[in-house]
């Protein structure tokens, strides 16, 4: 595998391999010295042209824990603000001979373009409303900690499906590992034919959500809406908010963050024991280490020390 551009490109076997690798790397996170030399001497560039807290911090930390040199660039404060094109920005960063470029962009398809302009492995950290594959992989990993298998599990993804790259990647990934996915939201936020495109069911109300094993809420993507697609956030919340009346005790709750408290989720369910939101963030680190490992290790890296071997005390990582 050279790039990770979308779940659409992966088969179940590739997904399982990354998740198995993440489990091995989670063990590194339990050591005193949480670092392995796998990517020593390699460079990872994070190019984030849209805001991010979790994805950027976890890719940065993941690369550092694998001993790579890391450079993180955000649109604000970079030459992108001065009007430099994506192609010129990538050419500039490619001059450092990076092993990987992790890119987040508002443009659907941006990561696929970048992959044509550089020899580095390209990881899509979110391209507009298209895909966010590392999020979907960390979500499958998180659910696997609670269910032996996702085969036949019912997962409802609720909210602004139309503008959500997370909805697309998660629907594809959950489906590929055997779950039954329902995409739910107001009709204006539920694209026609999406059920056929992603191989899942759709629902325009919460009726039937009591059958779900997992409820996955989405953030309202106001930044991607050119017109008002819901009457008001208050009315949206009345129909679609997951609150303690709607979340049954046996159901698990997920959200990719950041959450609009009081819109898609009520405060009490965010902070309930059924909420996996913090666990998702924790999984993100191990899964992103696994993605970097999968794409880069073995391609000229120092891969001589297996991750299961604890580093010797006093030895620099
Ligand atoms: C998501 C994103 O950026 O697509 N956030 C994330 O990566 N954790 C979801 C969102 O912003 O709503």
C-alpha cells in the first residue's frame, strides 16, 4: 500500500491488517518510554489547510512515537495565505524528501491530486466532504474493543450526512467489516442515491433507532453549507438530537469531535459511560501510528527492532 486516500480503495484484509498493527502499537503506549525507532531518519509532513485538533495532534504524535522527524504546516500563517497554490506548496515540501505527506483540505479529491505530484506516501486526513479514512479506521478499532466482531451489528450514523466525510468513510468501513449501516438525517441533509453508493440504508427520522447497537452522531458542518438546509438548530435538535431519552442503556455512542453540545448531542449523553468519544481519540493515536507504519516501514526504514521488544533503558529511541 503506497497511499491512504480513502476507504473506497481498501478491502477488508487491508483494514484488518492496519487494525492488527494498531493493537501491537497500543502496547508501546503502555510502556514508560513510548517510542520505537521504526521511522528514524524519515520525515513526515502534516499539511493542514482546514482546522483540526484531534487529527493533527494525533498524526504529529504518532509520527514522533515512531521516531520520524515531523513538520506541521497550517494554512494560517503559511504561504497558502499569500495565495501559493496547493501544487506549489507540495513542490516546496517535497524538496525535503518526505516519506509521507498527511493532507487535510477543503477540496474533495485534494489528496489524490497530491499523490500525483510527489513520490511521498500521501495520507488523506480529510478532503472536503469526500473521505476521512483514518477516522473511520480508528472508529472500527474503537468498536472492536467492545464487540468481538462487527458482523451483523447495527450502526446508525445520524446528522449532517450530506457534508460529512466521516459519514462516507465510516459507512464504507463499517460495511466492509460486516456491520449494517443506516444513515439518518433530515431529507435536505441526506443525498439521494447515497444508500446505493455506499451500500447502506437511509432513514429521515429516528424511528427505528432503538434497534441500533451503536449510534454515531455527526457534527453539523456549517462551514460547508452555502444555504440554510435546516429551519434552525433548535428545530434540528428537537427531531434528531441524541439525548438520554433516545439513547438506550445497551447502546454505545460515538462522535468524531468536535461536538456542538446541545445540538447533535445533549451534554448528559456526551458524559455518560456509554460514550466512546474519548476512547476514539485514544484509538486515533495507535491507528495513525499503524497507518504510518503500514505505508512507510519496510521502505528503506530502520525496521530492525520489532515493536513488541521493549527498548533498553538508556538507549536513545
Ligand atoms: C471531523 C472532520 O474534520 O471531518 N473531525 C475530526 O477529524 N475529528 C468531523 C468534523 O469536523 O465534524
